[in-house]
């Protein structure tokens, strides 16, 4: 492995803990621009710990659009969390709730740093049979990034679902699809068997505290 002295882009990305592109460097430091890098991208997890950096020497010019750079920054955060989760949770562990907490921390960070919409839903259910049935239907409707788990520190028959990249209309549409599905499958009205509460995750809301509070409320 060859060790090279960090250049100006890398130093700036380390100091600012943010993505630095050749456009940023040219705009802010055009007189001293001396780098073969087009992009320096720090890997920062949802606890604001930087665990590494990705540097890019070649990429298509059109990739420097603000939307693309923002997407790269979001992906870098998710990569950092995936690495941290793998390191912190033993491979033999089956803690679905711990995984849920990792993902919740990430979408809260995405809302704070990138204004990405996500939704959080809490289901206190009437009995174990109902919980098992609804969980099964949720799993069948689950999108790739959705996370479903039972809170580990709450009474039985509670479910939480995290819907990343889902705005208020998307959350309402999801709940309507689930309601229609439960009615078709069992003839039951979802509202009569679960006191559903949901919240849009935003930079101003403490969604982790909200979820902890609603877990403890009587059904």
C-alpha cells in the first residue's frame, strides 16, 4: 500500500467533515488548486463519527450536478452506518430491534443534514395472533429499505415500521394499502385492532424519544 501525503481537498474534507469536490475547491481556493482528485467524500456515521474517506480521481463531468453530489453524500452516510453496525453487533446476534435503531438514527441524520423525508409508524396490537398476522402482511408489502421490528423494551404485541424516503402522502398511502390488505385477508378493520400513531421524521423532531414515549402509552 502506498501512503501519500493528504492534499488540500482531503485536508478540507477532514476539517469540515463534508464532501469536497473540484468545483468547491476551485471556487474557494482557485489560486492554490493543486490536486489530482475530483472528489473527497468522508464516511460519517449517524453519530457524527468519521470512519474513513473515499477519494475519486475520475468520473463523468455530468456527475458534478448538485443532486448527484448530494446523493453521494447520503450514500456515504449509509455506508458508514453499515460498517459500524457490522462492527458493533456480533454476527451471531439476532437483534432486529438493534438494527431498527441503527436505521432510525440514519434517517434522522438524513433528515437533519439533507432534508430527506421518512416516516415512523407505531402499532400497539390487541393480541399475539393479530400481531403475527399483521407482521406477515407487512413483510409481504415491505419495500427494500423498510425496517419492521418489535421494540425490545416495550410490552408485547407492539410493532414499529420505518419507511425511509417516504413523505406524508407516501405514509398515508402505505397505511391505506395495509388497511385494504387486512380487510381483504381477514375482514377486520385495521383501525379497530391497532391504535396506529405515526410521525414524519424531520430535523426539528426527536423521533427516537417520540417512539420511546408511545411504546409506554396504554393501548
